[in-house]
C-alpha cells in the first residue's frame, strides 16, 4: 500500500511539471516579406526574411502583391514555421531566363527535375489565402506547352518537411511538375492546379501540358484531402 501511494504522488508531480507555463510552445513572431516592386526580383528580400525567421515564426506574403521569385531559392532548416501565402508568387515569364537560372541553381534536385523552391524543415505549414485570386504560384507554362519544350524545365517545389501541411494553394499554369513530397507526416488540403491549355478543348488540344503532375509522392504518411 505504501508503494502504491508513492507512485500516485510521483505521477501527480510529473503531471504538474508538464502543465507548467514553461512547457508551453514558444509564441510565434510574425515576419512580413517586404514587397520590393512590380519590376524587381523579390528573391533577396524573400530569402532574408526566411533567414531571419526560420524558427517559431509566421512568415507572411501580403495581399494584394505578386512577389517576383525570379531566382530559384531554398528555405532551409525551418522549425515550427507557418508560411502564409496571402499574396502570390511568380516565376520569370520568359523561357531563356528560367532555363539559365534552373541550370545554375544549387537547389537539391528531385527524381524528375530541379525545383524552383526547395522547402525543408520540421513542423512547417504552407497556407494559401482562401481568396481564389491569391495564394497562387504562377508558372507561365502555356508558352512552354505551345512549343512542346522539355529542356531545362523546373519542378515547381520540393516540400521536404517532417510533420506539416499544404493548404489552399493554387498552382496556375505550371511549366511541368508541381510539388515533390519526400517528407513524412504531411497533409494536403484544398489544392488547386490549373494546367488547362487555353488554345484548345478537352477533346482537341493544340498544346499539351506534359508532366504537369500536381504531386510526386515519395515520402511516408501523406494524406491528400481535396
């Protein structure tokens, strides 16, 4: 009976420690990505924001801006970070620039291609706007499809995250592959891909959006929910 009583007391003590304020998750700071202008490459400002806010943070791309991600980039070693895409992100609109930059980038390649965005970390959530006009990744893929060009095409993104989510993201006219998911414990919800050529019909297409897969799944415990 004495032994039983001491066990209960120890359990209660442990429980009180677990409930103490010091064990609460750290409060996330909010970091807004500066918008540098409609004719400027926003990549340096984006990278600086992620470097400054790589843990316990909310990183926000603001509405109504389209941030020009005109250089491939890696967002690495993120921990407990929510990325709110309330504005839009776009790639360069001309083919030679995309080819030259994807050929020169040091982003880690996936199975099929090299991603324009490489996102890596733990407890990372990529959350798009609920407004259909925002939360977009814009690829300008139509011009690639028109000429059936398959050389030096980037994959849009690799989301190499352990425990995280992708929600309310819209991929508009991707050049080719969408998201590569090599991570673990991931959930994707309300994902939209517009890879419909604008110069044909469902039964007679002039351009073919080759390899515009929404996802390449190579990770574990991944749920796709709409």
